[in-house]
C-alpha cells in the first residue's frame, strides 16, 4: 500500500472530515462565512475522498497563518477534533512537523484542474499509521524522529467514569 504524506505549509489548512454526509454542509457554510467576513482569503480548495464517507481537503490560503491559527481553523471547519488537538499538543511540545496529512492520493487536484498539490513524502507501510506502524515507518522516523509515537491523551476507558457524576438528565 502506498501512503502519501503532506506536510502542512504555513498557508495550508488540512481538513480531515469523518462522516462527510453529516458535517460537510456545516464545513462549507463555515468556510464561506469566514471568506465573507474577511477572516480567510482562500486561493484554492482541493478535496479527495480517502475512504467512503471520509474526505481529505487541503485549503490553500492567500496568506500565511501561525501554526495555532491554522490548527484552530481546521477544528472550526470540522476537521477531526482529535487530530486537531494532537496537532496543537505536538506543536506545544516542539514535535517537528506537527501537522501532516497521510493520504492514499499521490496528488491533490483542484476541481478545475488548475491547481495541484504533490505529496511531500511517500511510504509503503501497510495499514493505518497508528503507533505500531509509526514506530517503524521510515517517513515518520525522518520527520518526527523519537517523537513519532507521542501520545497526549490516553485511550478512552471501557470502565465507567467514577470521578464525574452526572445530574439526572
């Protein structure tokens, strides 16, 4: 399996949309609103379906944003919230290349075919890039070194939460 790695540039937003059918309408409305009120100046939007009901989008801006501004915009535009929070934590902890998008697509192509965004790196790892694969992935080693498997939040527990009692809802 070939995986294409995109490293975010300072004028790019990476939107990793899960459950496209539920969230794309809101994502597009948020983006249009940001454009209309002058918060974002967009040069191009390129989207590729990465699997059924899962969309990878690269939004190229006319100007650069700080890393944190980009991470926040990615979350506001309904990118995967866990991914967005991990990007923020990687940036806060000084992990190199905190924002990458790993896609099955070699190039992103704009709808009108005027713009392309080639991948920055390629690997042949089999399966999703979770900790076990990141441990041996040569691209992950090259980009993030010893930080390639950094975990910030722990896994959700299967046990009931004992410390947070809910009121009767």
